[in-house]
C-alpha cells in the first residue's frame, strides 16, 4: 500500500504540482506546469477546523456561515446553520458531543479554539487514517512555550478522559499548530476560525509571494497572483507584509525561519520610506536619514535637517494623544476617539513621510471609526488616503488593495459620486477577480454593484446628451 507521501505526490502530479526539496527551506510546493494569474493552483478542505468564537455562536461549525445558527441541544457548545451542515459533521461531532456534554460550565469555558482544534484532531485520528502535519523542530521552541503546550495537553486530557492519550505527543502537535495551522478568514480577510490544511501547509512563505491563500467558507483556495512557470516554487505570505523588514522578520519568528526573499535580503529605500520622518520643507517629498554623529536627521533629497529633540517632542505628544484616543475607543466613546485621532493624523502628517506605516495605521483606524459612525464623507476621505500606501507596499494584485477599492466604491456610491464609484468598483473587480475568483457570493455581489454603477453612469450620460441636443 502506498504511503501518504507517495499518494500525495500522485495527486499533486495530476494538478501540475510536486513536492520538492528547496535549498535553505526544506520541503516546498513546485509547479510542474505554467499557472496564470487568477488560476486555482490548489484547493483543500480542512482536515480539522474550529470557529474562533465557540460559545457565543458567531459561525457554523461546518461551513462557517454566520446566519440561521442553532445550538446543538446536547453539548450546548456547537452551532450549525442547517441540518445539512449538522449531518456533514455528525460522524465527528457525535464523539466530540459526548465528551463536551458532560463538562461543567467552567470546563466548557476552557475550550479555546486551539484546545477544541486539538480535541477534534485527536477524534479525527480515531475515526480515520492519520494525515501528517508537516513537522516543526520542537528544540527551537521557547521553554516557556513548551510548558504552555504541556498544560494545554493536560486540558485536552480533561476533555477526553476516556481516551488513552500520549500527552508528550499532544504537546508536540501543539508546537506544529503554531507553524502549520491557518487562520480561516471571510472574503474581507476578517478572521473566522482556524484550520489544518496538510497540503497547503507545505507551501513556503515569501514577502513577495506569487500566490495568495483565500477562503470560501472553510475551503482554502491558493490562486496565482502572477504567471508561475514550470519548476517555479509556489509561495504565499504567512504574515502582514505592509511592514518594514525588521517587523516582518520578527513576526516570522514563530515559524522558526529567517525569510530570504528579495524584499528581505536587500537594503532598500522602501524600509526608509515606511518608517521615516518627512522633510521639514512642506514642498519637499523627501525622507529623513539619521546624521552619523549628529543629533539630527537630514533629508536625502534637499539636505534640510531636523533636530532629534524636535522629533522626540512631537513623538511624545502623539503618544500621549494616542493613549487618550485608545481609552475613549475602548470605553465606547467613538465620537471623542475620532476627534482625537484626527488631531493625531494631522500631527503625524507633519512628522512622518506620506508612505509611513504609522500614518497609514492611524488613517485605517479613522476609516473604521467613521464607518461605524456612518459619516460616509469623512470615511471616504481616509479610505482614499490609504490606497497609495497600499499600492506601494503590496504586489499589484493583492486582496488588500482590491478590498480597499471596494470600500471606496461603496462609499462613493452612497455619496452619489457615481463616476468615481464606477472607477473604484472596476479596480476592485479587476483585482479581486484574480485573488477571489469570480463565482463566490461575495464576488457576485461586487459584480452586481459594478453593473448597477455602469447602468447609472450610462443613464446619466444619455440624459446629459439628450439635454444638450434639446437646447442646441
């Protein structure tokens, strides 16, 4: 009988893929034919998965839908959106249900998504042949983390007392979760849950990936962002890549490797732009570099200097305001928080370069605040300001750019800026058609809005022509 690895190679060969040894990386997924932008390289259902918010019933345990949810009447933990989803899950859930039904309410509160995922993995292995999870080197795991994994293994034992469990093996599997579990997101990249995708876990990371991982429900799709040639490695991004190299490398530490992609190995102007201060001369678009041996920063374009003490003073003022704004936001005083974040954004404009990640995050916060307040005009102002930075830090066909254009288009439509809405929705459809495909309900909704905008613009043009002809 063929091993799982041999069976996998055969299945991948039929899809134009192969598992290969990549120098400096270990295993990786390589194309054995050409893939074109938007083409699905591979799709996979999770071997095991769980929603993020278990007890509050935010999504269906099977399909991750968020409407028409009903709680399992026996365990009072699991939620389903339909009898079909419940039937699909029943083989696994009947084992899980028995275990959770006898837990006290305090024990049920211990069922974090990670613990629940491990419980489901243990039960899944009991039901069928194990699928391997790519291994991680546990010797590289921090000692405190190992203690935590051991404690988590004991919690799994409390949930499944009737099974003989190897606690050391479970602790080791928890260490693999950190490297190989994927966050399942909705089409707008909001986290819904966690899943194990053994084949997709073979795909390595790059900060300049040639593919993207997007979910439809809990089904994972890896699509090409650009042409991928025969014998070329397929790569996705594990982290948020709108960051300087130091931040990206720090975020990747949990995966126990150092990224050597082109963006990480070369010292680029990009890092200086993303974290730098702006020139004191408002007419100059240069950025400041620290002056060796001097307590000052000098513009690389016009050579005007800015003293370090001035920069520190402005930074302290912004930090104090940020603490105040965060406090208002966490207490639910959104209006007051928005007013203070506006002041912060104005001060950051005077301190940071236009492409600064710090300034970008402030504008993203303001966009969210004014969307919540339904102040569409102010929200649109900040949404538009984020797009040039997104286009600078992400590849041309990246879902974040497409989603931001979509947000812009929807706001412009609400404000009856029909021609602007058409332009934004067209850009959104061009990008998201590559990253998300064209058949999901999310994309059908986008295409519907786009057609509506086209029809409205066409009507306005024909009405305008008729008016001109009438008075000519």
